[in-house]
């Protein structure tokens, strides 16, 4: 056995150049060195010099063989019979003893001396062998406990006692070996030695018991400490992650009839392999209906075992992507229990992707690659990403690309015949080929065509003739051929299936055509059975009627996909875009059905949305509902714009747009908010014309109220008149410009705010009922305040002051002291800014504190709503030169905005910039640079404007010059930003603002941005 010792063990625990074994904890080596120092005199006395060269397993192994050989030749071999088991166990013991052998040459000498003793006397050898065996097995455990509980003085003391006893035992063994009469069993000679052995053995046994008792105590103390840490940390945890071990978040089941495309699937696999080592991406691009989505779906199902997590993202626009990331966060249990808005949840999901590997992410139907790259692409070095898109230029944005072509003839006919089990002879095969060619071998169309033939039992030859000779030939060619490359066959195929639908299911399809094609809750489509049927059915039976007559019919025609959420038993519908275009094309030919579908879609979505405040108090709740229904509202708006000549808008539609504009304003989604606001104003103008027709007795469009309805009756169910709605919509549009914009689009904000004030005055003039008079007066007060804010943005503080004072005077008369206190806050904070422009530095802070007190009384001092607006109070303190008071207010505001809107929201970045500016003025340059760099890093995701970016780069240049005076590049950046700023001022500035001179450089940078971005310079420059 000794001949087969594993030589590799020597190398695995080789001594380092300093003579120390890296496997032994450093503290143990210190204790052993202390023991050797204490026993130095005894060691010198026994003179173990000849054994100092033993360092390796090979030397120890040869020594063991020598002991065994001597034992066999000895006259007392019979007495040494107990030695054999120990020698035969030596191979396993080497691993334990190695720690001592490798740690110190003197230690090796003691082992060697002990082993030599074994070959000389049976009794001593037996006792010492047992002691060495026990210690050899126990010592590594002691040292592992020392490593587990470093710094425990009691354990160190006990282990030191063990080392001392062990060293004494081995020294006694060597002394015994050196005695001249060691072979004689003389009690006077052997007795004291063996007594020492017994004493040391008892000492070691006692120390071991003490060591075990102390380690158990230390274990309980450590467990208790960790438990307290966990308990203390739980209330502070923003996100309690209950992430599943794996997740397959794909919207559709596997298509059992998927055919061909093995080469494409192999290419995809090769394109994303190695995703654990580096991030890999591939785009599938091609014309609509070619099967990009189904190919990606098949890849997910076929290779689901290769990825621990697979996520599917609908990437057609910002709203659908955000919704998909919200579902990812929900499925991973990443929510913190609050109803945070979309941006916050998106950030949490993206952070999880960066911190975890083994995932595949599908971005389906990508239209805007810049949006995905800036807001949603995981910025990490791992993971697999597949995109599908009609855009060919995306191939330059990914690691690899797959241009997807239509199916081959045989594959196309094979796919079609899978739906036609009764048509499998040779003539049917040829007919299938012709049908496949007629629809350009696009998988989507082949599936729809096969479904129609199968469900309707139609003759394939008749279908082929219909496709070739349809009397609706003009509808076979789409007007957007350039955008969709070859959409000609799509409409007739889906029209064949749609025309077969009965009224309830056809009505559902028409409604879905108005909505976003994905994630449509079934509740939006529910309809009651006809009256004569409904009266005979229970509620449960009516639900089953819908399942049979609507859901089943739509699924059987392959017009929709239905899935159930794991957390919500309600069915979720989706419709392919090609089907949707086909339905819309048919509705366009029937204005009455088009209007009915529009009205139905508006009604079902509007009934699920919360209403904004009648007097436009900011609302920071209901984000979850808006995130869910926003894609559908935007889609309905698109349909109205697309068919504006045919569709007559309704009051519900105007109110729905106003609700959405309020939500988009709160989140700072500028482009979407402006589009919705402008459409809403257009709708309100049309509604006003309808009212004029009613007053004049003129005929009204189909969606208008009946001729005998009065304007007051029309408004009875709703909150606001068309004029008020139009003003509110314009106010939200101007507001989002204030939040996200600056000098570049300030004129647009000026024009919109001017319209708001004009309409507020008109509404007050025409207000005739007391019910809405106070409401309209409140809105007029808001109009004065909005105009004051716009003037302050333009640096016209003197002109702003009377409007803000007038607004405040009206609010004191109209509002109480408990609700709608935000109205007082905004008026007073604007007056504080005016005071600063007048040089009234002592009056401005009290006015700002009085302003925030209104919100604190209503919402609470520490509420996120309150802390969000604390940033403006900090602006006043900073402008007054009191940065030490401003800094904590800025920091609390940033924390609240991160919670409400996420880290990559404009408001959060504006607050973080204010923190950096405050730290700069306090001389904390390193901290200031960290905050500015974080702003610049997130500028793309937050859509930070050019003006904000320029101001941040200027501040960074100032900071870095204080940190590194020798780097001339920061001086150059300072100069460049000033030149760029001056160019903007020359182009967009007003009066003296267009020609910077005589004032702080930073004052002009502040002028570039609006008040919502945070200003600490309130300078009044008279116009020339």
C-alpha cells in the first residue's frame, strides 16, 4: 500500500518559498511558532539535527518503510504486531500529518522522532501511535475551526495548550529513544516516560473537550448574530427576490406544425452560443409574415434546456417594451410590494439581467433600435439576445444577422397540407404548391389559409380560384407596399377567415383591430348574448356562451392567440399585425362599422382608466393601470389619426386622451405626451363644433348626441367641457416641455401656455352653471400660475410676479386648508423665485418653507410626493448661498424621485445634478464628480436634453480642474461648453440673454434649462 502513495499530493501542498504551508491558517502557524519558541531549550537538548532535512511525503514514506522493515527483523516483532495497522494506515494519515510536516522543519523532526520511537518498544509505540493517530485526524479540524472563527481568543488559548501537549509528548518520545536502556522494561526508567505520555494525553483530551465546547458556543453566537443582521436588513430591502430557478416566459405554445428552417435554427444557435462568456446577439430580419416570430418561438422551445431563463419582449414601441419588462419583473418576483411606475420596474428587471447569467432575451418586432439600446438593452458582458424586425439595417447593430426568406416550395406545401389531412395524394400536393406560391410561401399566410380551408371544409381548388379571381382585386394591393415590401396576399387570406365569423366574434375582432395587437385582456372584449338567449342563461352560462361563440371561433380561424397568465386566470388575447391590417382595411370600406368599432374600443378602455384631477393636481398613483392600458390608448389614437376623415370623436375619447396625457406628463415621456395632447386638442375642437351644430339644430354625425340633447346634458356624465379639456391637454403638453425641455423648445411651450390661459378665460366667460363655475375659476387660477411659470422659464421675473400673486389670491378664496394644497405650493414657490430675482434673499427661504408646508400638511412630511417637490425648496436655499441646508433636501428629493420614477428619469437626473452642484460649492469635488458622471452615464436612457447635458459637462469641467489642475483637456472642455452655450443663446435667447456679458457664467447655463430642471441663479436682465 505504501508503494502506491499518490505523488501528486506533494505538489498540491508544496511549501511556499517562505517555508509556510498555505493550507494552514496563518493564526495556527503563529501559535505553532509560539509553541516551538517555548520548547526551544528542550528541543536543543534532544538534538534532532539529523532529521532537519525531512520536508516531503517521499522522505516520510521511505522512513515508514524503514520502520516496517526493522520491525519485521526485530526480536520483539511479536510485540510490535499492534504497529502494523497503524503503518498500513499511514497513507491516509499522511494527509493529516502533512500540515505539520510542511509547516516547520523542527515540526518535522518531532514527527521523525516519534516514528523512530515506534520501532523500539511495543508499549510506548502503541500508546504514541494511538496518540499520533488521533491527533493527526483531529488537528486539521481544529485549524479549520480557527479559520472559521478568527480572532476568538478562547479558541486560540485552547489550541495553544493542545500544541504544547503534543510537542511535549514528541519530545518525551525522543528522550526515551536516546536513553541507553530503552529496550529493557525497567519500570524505573520506562515508568516516568509513560507517565508523562499519559499526563499529556489526558491534557490533550481535556483541551479537545474544551475546544469542542467553545466552538459550539461560538457557532451559536455567530448564528444568532447573522439572524439579527437578516432581521435588521429585511425592513430596508427594496426588493425581496424570490427568483425561480428557471423561467420560460414565452407567449405562445410550441407550433407542432412547424416545418423546415433547420439551417436557420442552426445559424441562430451558433450566433448566440458562448453567451456565458460574452454577450451574443443576432437579428432575424425579413418582410412581414415571413415567419420571423415563429422561427424565434421554435428556437425558444427547441433549445429551452440550453437556457435557464427565456424572456419574450414585444418590441414594437416603448409602451409594449415597458409592459414586457414589467411582466419579467413580476415573473421573477422582483416587485417590492409597491405600485411603482414602469420606469422603475424596467430598471429593476434590467439590473437583474446584468447580475444573472444563463438567459435568452427575445425582442420581437423591433422598430426603434435606439430606444432598445438606450433604455432596455442589458449593459453587461453575458446573455443571449435575439431580435426580429422588418428592418434590414439592424444587421449592423448585432453580432450576427439572419435574413429570413420565404419557405421553399416543398416546405410551403408541406406546411399547408398539415392542415389538410384529407388531401394527401399527388394532385393535392401540386395544388398545395400552387396555393403556397399564390401567397408567396409566407408561413403566416399558409397557416391562415390552411386554417380557413380546414375549418370551413372549403375545396382547395375553389380557394385557389378565389385568390386568383377575387372581385375585390384593388384590395389585394396595399398602399404601403414600400414599407411592407410585399403585403399583397395578406389581406385576402385573412379576409376569407374573417368573413366566416358570426356577429359576436366579428365584433370582437373589430374591437381588437382598434387596440394594440398584444396583451388584450378578455374583459375588453366581453359581450352579452343576444337578448332572447341572455334571459335564459345564468352568469356562468353566459361566460360559457362567450367561450364557445367568440373565443373558440376566433381561435379556430387562427386569427388570435390566447394565453392565461400564471398570476391571473383571465385570458389574454393577441392578434397578428397582418390580421389587424386586414380587418382595418375591411372596416375602412364600411364607415358605420368603423365608427362602431372605434366607439366600442374607446368605451371599454376608458372605463378601466382612473380620471385625472378636475383642477389638475398632480397624481402619482395609478401607474400600474396606465402602464397596462397605455398601449391600447395610443393605438386607438393612431386609428383616429389614420381614419380622421371617417371617424367622429366622442367625449369619452377626449377624456381618455386627457387622462393619458396626465400620465405621460408625470413620467416625462415628452414625444408621446405632445402627440396625445395635440390629438386631444384636435378632438376637442371637433366636439365644440358638434355642440354648435346642436345649438343650431343642424344634422349631427352618427356618434354625436341625439338632436334634442343640450350641451349641459352632454356634459352630465363627464367632468369637463371640450374647451376645458382642450386647455388641460395643452397644459399637459406645455408641462412636459417644462419638465424635459429647455431653451430650444421654450417657444413651443410659450405658445401652448398662451393657449391654455386664453381658453381658461373663455371658459369662465361662458360658464353658466354653478356646478362647474368654481371648478373653472380654479382652473383659471392655474392658468395664471402656468403663465407665471412660463415667464420665469424665460427669465421674465417681473412680468411673472402679478400673475402668480393673482393666482394665489384666487386660491385662498376658492380652496380650503386640507385638500388640493399643491395649488398653494406652486404659487408660493414661484414667488420665492421672484424674490430671489429681486435680491430679497432673506424673504425667499421663508416663502419656500411656507410653500412646502402646504404639501406636508396634506401628504405628510416624509411622503415621496412631498420629498419630490422638496427639490425646489433646496433651489431657494442654494440660490441664497446656504448649500449646507440645500444638500440634505436635494438628497432626500433624489431618493424619492428614484422610488417614484426610477434612476433613469429626467427628474431623478435633475435632482442628482443639483446634488453635484451643491457638493462642488461645498468643496467636495470627488463626490461631486461621481454624481455628475452618473448623470452623464444615464443621459441617453433618461432622454436628457441638449441644454441639460451642456450644463452638466460645464460643471464637470470645473470640478475636474479642481481635482487635476495639470490636465489641460478640462480647460478646453470648459471653453467648448461656453461656446456651445453662447451659440444656443444667440439662436434662441431673448434680449440681453442672447449676449452673455457681465454676469456669472453659470447663470447663463441655468437660463438654458427650465425651472423644473433646477436653477440656483435667478437673474433678471432688462431687454435692450
